[in-house]
C-alpha cells in the first residue's frame, strides 16, 4: 500500500491538462518512469498530433488482454495550488486522482505482481478528455484481436463496474443572417439570433426520454453589438445515446435542419464521436468479475449504466468484449471534491489482478463455486499468484 500510494502521488502531482501539450508531455515522462520502475521496462512513446501516448507490450506472444487508461485530465495548470494532493481520514484527494491516475498506478502494480505477463498490452493515452482525436485509431488497433479490453477508468457510485456507456455525438450549428441597424431599419436584417432560437428548439426536440437519448444544446453565441441585428449565431450540441440506431437517427435529423426565417442559412458540422458501449459487450466479463470477487471473498461489485463515455466505447465499438470502471473507488470526477477511498484500493487491485490472470489462463469464464449439494470445482486463481499481497482474502 505505501508504494501504491506513493505512485499515485507522483502521478497526481504532475499536472496534465489535455489542452496543454507541454504539460501532457511532462506527465507522460512521469507515467513512463513510474511504469518502468514497476515493470522493469520502458514504454514506447507514441506522439500523435503533438500528444504523447505510452504503450507497454509485455512478452512476445499474441496480444490477449488490453489494459486501457489515460493520463490527461480536465484540470488547468495550477490547480494543485488550490486543491493539493493529500490523504486524510482514509480519503485521497488531488486533481485527477479519481479520473484516473489512481487507476494507472493500480495497473502498474497488478502487472508487476503478475510478473509482467505475456500477452498483455497497457496503453495510456494523452487526449481522452478531448474525445481521443489522435488516439482513437491507436486504441482500436491495439484492441483488435484481443480477448478483452479492461478499462481503468474510475468506478461508478459505490464501486460499481461500468457495464454500459452511452455513445456520444458532438455538433456545431452555424446560423448566418444579415446585419442591419436594430433601431433604424431592423426589417432589412435577417436575425441569426432568432433563427438560432428556432433551431435550438428543433434540436432539443430530438431527444427521446423513452430510449435514453439526450440532445442538449450547450454553448451559444450570436451577434456583435446590442444595436445590430445579428448576422451570425452558433451553438454546440451534445448527444448521448444507448444504441447505434439512435445515434444514426439523431445524426440524420441534425444534418437535415432547414432555416425557419427567409434569407437565413443553417450549416451543421460534427457527428458521432464515440459509439455506445452496449451492455452485451460487457456482460460476460462482468459475470467473470462477479465470480472472481466471490472466490476472493471480497464484496461483489455492482454494475452501472452511465451517460459519460470513455475509450472503452471504441473497443466495444469494434466488437471487443469490454469492461469499464475497474479503477479506483471514490467520487467527484471533474469536481473540486474529487477523491479516492484508500481502503478500497487493496481489494480493487486484487480484483483487477485476478481478472487479468484469469483471462490469460482460462479459455472460458470461471465455473460456479461448489454448493452444498454440488461437486467441488477447482479454484481458477493460480496459487503462485495469491491476491493477498493486495490485501484481499481467499476462501
């Protein structure tokens, strides 16, 4: 535990806002150093569009398991002065600790304890909080052919694993009108602000609570001065969907928007950013995690469907079984109260270790435990890799 906490501190105290290329590069060096200390090997540094991603390919055999995380955060440079790293009353705090630097440290300790197992790839990207514009193809290529992708994002409430994530689409709606003096001759103008209002109402109406689809106009601007008919307006749209059919429906509807005011023009850019992570993509892996938790004698994690997306959406989108939320237990992602529950780290790390090991050594899901009336079955956890070193118990 002291070594794990020390590694988390090293990662958290190197700030890494996604928008700051120099900060992301510095963070990548710290992540690389921590990983090299634990795994005895330096990662490959992959720089795409100026952003540094790190890849450890362990062993020389076929790729079986992908561990996936990111080291960039939403916090601007200097946040540590206001929200310093610290541990008090069993709670660890600091910008990015929960989302998701504790998960990275856990991955390093798990792979070290398992002897840097052959067939595992650990990929740590540097642009996830931006929607992974440079790393998406890298993620998908590393996941291709793997038996499973395990995502080290933080848990859902109460330590639940994330078994379903909504797909995300992002759009910009640009409205063009014609300027005119608002007092002398407003009738000669074409008001882009009013046209924007019509379009916002049309866009918001595309949401469907019955299917869980949300279509939310967000950032908005129009006009240049208070006494001029607005010649231009624009607004952003955030779309979240549970299935690909809904993502397609909303995409077609947004790209079919037409002006409501004569003389106005409407242009829509953007589209789907991440496909949905459907429950079917995680069902078998979640069942495996539940059975392994029972075998370890630790609390069985719940499951949760969440609106936020992750790089696990990409791996699920190309058909790779994916389980998300395997990182730290805590809360406050992207908020001032971001935190990790220290007491949950040992059992959480033990579960991750057992899941990786089981995927590498077992062709299928673990068999059910023996019951009072049924035959005994062998424990799939190899006895030379007892998870008790993380604080978990066996039974």
